[in-house]
């Protein structure tokens, strides 16, 4: 019996994410393949659903909606941060991305949208939020023998 990808599979694959205009955002096709554990947030839920049921050797390219990809933009994810919060040797610049620490200690990427008199406006939405993406995969291997680790 040939293994199909299920929600507990360990999957070895090549993938690429591109914009609908063909601009490639990231790709493993010219590099080492990636290994993902289904159901562990390694890729978005929409991407997991796109590869669910595929078998070793399968390839496919799908256009995912913003919701299936990186979600819709949320204006509540844009916040002002005092300029004094930035290190002197790394002042905020429009368009640059920085890593910020969340209240629970996680690193969160944010992009400077605008510099104001005393604050920087930071967008914490994923850079691809709100955009359709083209998701291409080639399944190289599937391991369904491992068990869910709590």
C-alpha cells in the first residue's frame, strides 16, 4: 500500500511560494528539500490541506486564497512604537523589518510602515497577508510510521 499524506505524516518535499505575477518568494527546488510534520504549524493550514492525500512522487501547483495562505490583513496588527524603544545603532527605517519580542517572549517580525515625530508605525501582519499565493510542491517521501508526540 502506498502511503498518502495524512494529518500525522512526516513529509519530505520541495516547495515554492510565489505571487500570482510569478515572483518567487521562496523555494527549496534549487536547494535541500524540507521536512515538515503535518499538524504542527510548519506550513499554513491551507498548505497542509493542499498536500493532504498526495503520495510520494506527486507534484502539484495550486493558487491559494489569502485565507488559505497567510491570512487576511488585519489593521489591528499595526501599532505605534516609541522611537526610544529602538537601539541607537539601529534606528527604524521605512520598509525595514525587525524582530520584536512579544509579551510572552516570542519573536514577532514587524515591518516599519512610517516614521512619525516620536514613534514608528509597525505592521505586524505577515508580509504575504492579504495576497493570493501560488503554492507548488513535489512530494519526495512520506513517513506515516511515527506517532503523534504530545
